[in-house]
């Protein structure tokens, strides 16, 4: 019913890594970009799930997509934590440069 609305306001996709790379192989900046992308999609599906004019099938699909996106974002958060822990301590961060 509202699929045209979802597609019409679809935010641009982040640069995609080569298909052979898993989320565990991405750099922190790539992980942040991917998380921002999934966050915007999650907000759209949450809105759709609460839309009063949407039929039950649309709401159910939106809720299922929310669960999938939250799971994907959990994987991204785990990978980001591991990537930041593994970061070379000799590298100075942007914050360090301004202090």
C-alpha cells in the first residue's frame, strides 16, 4: 500500500564494500557509515509500523524489518568495538590532535 512512499524517501546508500568483505573486516569509518544508513532505515520502518492508515500486513512487515535491522546494527556495534580495541595505540586520533 505505502511501498511507493518508502521507496520515494529512501536515503542514499552508503558506499558498499566489496561483496567478499564481512562486517568484521570493515574499517571504523565504514562501520559508522553503515550504522548511519541502517539507523535511517530503522526510523522509517518504525514510523511505518505506527502509521494509523497502514494495513496490518504492512505494519507486520515493518516490525519484522525493524527486528532485522536492529540485529544488523548489533553486529555492526560489536564489530566497531572490536575494531576500535584493535586500533594501533600509536595512532593519534582526531581528538588527540586538538588537545
